[in-house]
C-alpha cells in the first residue's frame, strides 16, 4: 500500500496532537521525521492499523477530523510519539466536514456576474486569523525551513485551521502547500523543490499583504471553497487534449481541454484525493460533463453542442442539471478554428502567455499558457527533445513538467528521438522561466504539402483508438508506431541558445538561503563577497536588486518583523524580472530565427 493511498488529516487534529505532546516526544519527532514511513500500514474494516515496533496505532476512517479517531496501544495515547509520527506522515487536507454536500464543480445554480469585481470587509474573526497566520509564517522564515520543527509546523497548522474556519480559503490552501514543502524538505524527499516552496511562501505573504493593507479586500485574495458559476454560450465544444493531474497536495485525476465556438478555452475534469491510479481511471473510465459521463480519452477527441452551460471565471465547466450536451462526432486539429491557432505568429503567442503570467492566478483564463507549434523533431539532448519550428527555424526544448514514473511523458519523448525529421503539430505549455522551453501535452502528424508516394521522411502510424492524436501524458507511444524511423535514438550534444547568464542569480541564491537557513544564515555573510555581489548588480544596471541584497545582512539585527517584507519584495522583483527577461530573449530568438549554439 503506497503512501498516497493512506488517509488524510485535518490541520486542527494534527496541531492538537503536536501541541499536547510532551517536549521529549516533539524532540524525538524532529530527529526522526520519517519514522512512520518504515512502519507497516494495513487497511482493515474501514480503519488503518500501523505496526510501530511493539505498539499498534489505529486510525479510523480515510479523513481524520477528530482525536477520537486516533488510538495507540501504548500508555501515552493519544499524545505519544507513535500517533504523532503517523499523523505527520499524512497529507493535510482541507476537506468539507460533510462530504454529502455538493462539490464546488457540481453546483446547480450560478451567480449572476457583477459588472465590477466586488470587495469584502474582513470580520474581526478574519482579522484575527490573518494575524495568526502572519505570525506562523514569519516564525518559519525566522527559523528557516531547515529548522522548522514540529512545534512551528503545529502553529502553522493551527493558523491554517483558523483561516479555513474564518472563510479565508486562499491563504489556508497556500498554508497546506507550505506545510507539504517544509515537511518534504526536512525529510529530504526526492520530489521536494526549494524554489517552489519559496514561491509558495511568497504567494502567502502577498495575500497577507493585501488582506491587511486595504479594506474592502478584493474577493480573489480571500478565495472561495466553491467556484461561482456564470452563464456561458460557447455553442460548440471541440476536444483539444487530455492531461493528467497530480498535485503536490495529494490529488490526482484527468482534465480535458475544449476550444469553444466563442474562441475561448474551457475545461472539465475528475480530480480527487488519491494517487496516479485515479488519473488512469479518469482517462479510461469516466469524467462528468453536464449529463454526460464519458472517458477523458473520448471527450478530448470529440465535439459537442451545449446549451444552458455555466463556467467558473477560470473556464471550468459546471455540472448543473439544466445543462444539455449533444455529441457531434470527432474533433479535428485540421478544422479552421484549430488551424487559426497554429497559424498565429509565434511572437504573438509568446507575448500573450507572458502578459497573462503577470496576472493573479484567479484572473488567468483556461489555456492561458498554451502555445500551438508546428515543427520538426531533431533529436534528444539530455532530458529534453529538440524541435525546430517551421515558422522561424528556431530550435526549442520540449521538456517534461511532471516526470512521475506512472505517466508516459518521459518514454514518449525518448521514442520520438528515433524519428529525426518527423513533422509534428504540438500543443504545449510554455515555461515562464526558460525562454525557449515548452512542456508538450499533445501532438498530431503534420502533413507535408510536398509529400509523395516515395517520401522517406518519418511518419506516425498511431492505433485507431488514438484517432491520429497522441496525448503524451496518457497514451503510450510504441517504437512500432513510427514508420521509416532510425534503429537507435538520435542524441545531440548542443542545446538551444539559453541567452545571457542570469545576472540576478546572486539575489535569487540569497533569497532561497534566507528561506532555508532563516535569520542565522544571514549572520554568516562574508562582507567581501557581499560587496562584490553588490558591485556586479550595479554594474549591470540592477540598482533595485542591489538595494534589496544590501538589506539581507541587516535583518538579523532588526527588531521589527522585517524578514517577511524583504522576502516578499525580493520574490516580486525576481518574478517580474524573470518574466520580462524570458520574454525579451524568446522574442529575440523567434524573430531573428536563432536558437542553436554554433
């Protein structure tokens, strides 16, 4: 039984157990944060039995919301090391207390769209929850995530619970991601990502700033547990692709993207707590869209006519009973609506993605980061597949965003490297951090205008069930699906041009170091190296970066809570500089037809 199939736990329960545990138990848990990973877990009669040495822990149910669901055979139960170790190894989930209630995506009524975004005055309870959350986040930053033991984690858990109870859903959800990142870092989990954890912390601090700085507060900084639905009229929905969903917070499933007749993207999906098996089940099993329940692999390759449709602001289609859906046969990337997307100039596509990347996540529409490419496979280089774009002859990297071994991305890109010269149409997600990197999601064979009977270029020969379209996360490409391909992989040694070195790396490293080591890491700053870094930033024109960097050595001696402000200011500056730098480099290469080192 793998870890992802284990129960989830409410933040209030795990906080209560940690806070009530004796100091010696907390210290032992800090020394051995992954102790429960070595114990034997068995699910019998709706309860989990965990063999912890000579003791047995029992967890009743698949979501733990009460201390009454916990017991241990030792004398300290429930405030023992065994229960605490088990709980800290589980996913923290913000589930509804009453699962029989309608899910957000299933709401049958929609809210009439307001002419202007609304705002909310925070209640006293919400203001108190915000203050508690800020203290918890600030203490983690002061100590550093490397030193954020179970006591600091319990304070964050308590703050998450208070925010959830007060209806502050956005910062509650960000707190769960932060907690997952902190525990993963301390356990040295292979999937932990320090930069992503820093971004999660910055997102929480930005939301806190807006919640405290102005009244009324824009609704998207507060968040919602249920998506508001609005009437939409896309008329026709053409399936574009299906992709797996596997989140860091323990959810999995499949999402289907549609192109509407109004030229907007819409999504529908089936995502629940669980592991990669849920993703496969949703792809080949069933996803609900209005009254229809069909496999994601069929939805993504079909066309539909719909009436009485509703969708969230992010383009998530509702499941109300008034929705009427009629299937209209297969969808095709050869239709005029898709051809228009593939013929759109690359510079326009890149600009649109980077412009949307500057918006808050809630303001980004479905498909905001997608690009539609036509190009030729060159070969594989390290972890990426190189593609030469037809429009500009620029060489870009096709990379993998989710490298989970249960998904097919890695193997599919490897198989494609057997076919240099293969002409493809690709829909992928543009990376905002790397100017010439795309995460491919789906592809079809590009039919050459000059193809003849004796054309010896590689071609795809996909099974009939694929309908000519390969979804790279789900569909497994076989060597036999390639015609006139080579017998071995084509391995290249030159990557596309990456542009100039990142001159802001000194600030980014200090930003990450502050998160990891806390205030103590700044006391050890070498003044000579610090002066050199400041001088280099100023020489390259980064005066603001130099001013930010110069504040780091002083925060350890500052009495006021300055660390959160400095961390947030650095994050926002780095984010915007990175986006604009990546945009400028990408447009330079796309317009000049560059992209490969000589």
